């Protein structure tokens, strides 16, 4: 098993995220990032599993940071930290800064922008099957290891959120 996002690697199999693992991740993230000054949202299947009506099988934790970007280097530190702390707890943290949260209420023509710390994801499962995912859209490197992305296709994500019709599409996490 092998997972790489940009320059960050994990050689362990990720666990299915639970409330307990998410709480441990959040505790460590807050402790390691004093002065964190973005709103943090839990989205996706784990959000629905913890706060909604229907339980979904999921292998990752979707996190969105929202807020004014004051320092790109500090934002990169937060993104790196979120993913690395997830690795320590055995959970896959899918984290990005976004201008807005993508939900089943979003319109494909809405302007979406995100900032991430990777351009590609490489995954090799326990059976040796390899998959590679590369970001699409207009990509601008803000600094080494930090990328601003616009004009990306939201169709697949919107279809997934509509298909699952989450009763709680996102939850602001109090820190």
C-alpha cells in the first residue's frame, strides 16, 4: 500500500474514518496549529455519517478551509499539517482551501476556486493496483507546493452529492 499527494507519502493502509478518529485528528490539528484563522468545514460522506440521516461507506475525510488568505506559506503549512496528522491517525484527509463549499445546491456554472498542496495523487492498493489522479483546470503555482486552481470540472462531484442527497452536506467545526 502506498499513497502520495504531491510530496507527502504514506505507506500504511488508511482506516475507515470514525467519529473517534476524526476527533483525534481535530484535537491534534488544533494543538499543532495555534492561531489557525480559517473557518473549517467537514463535508462529504463522513459529515453525513456523523450528523445526517444515512450512513455511507467512505475511506476519506473531506475538509474545507474557508476565509481570507493572509499568508500563503502559513496556508500551505495548514494544508500539509492536516494531511500529515491524518496519516498519523491512519485516516485519509482530503483538504483544500475553497472560496465556497460544493454541495448538491451548487450550480455547475458557479465560480469555484481552490488552493491545494498537490497537483497529483498516486495510490497503490493492497493488491498492487495503481491509480493516478491529476488536477484539472487552470492551475497557477503560488509558491513551491501550493497551487491555485480555477476552471475545474465540478460535474462529477455535483452528481455524487445529488445522488447521495446528503441531509447535512457540510458542518462548520468549532475550534
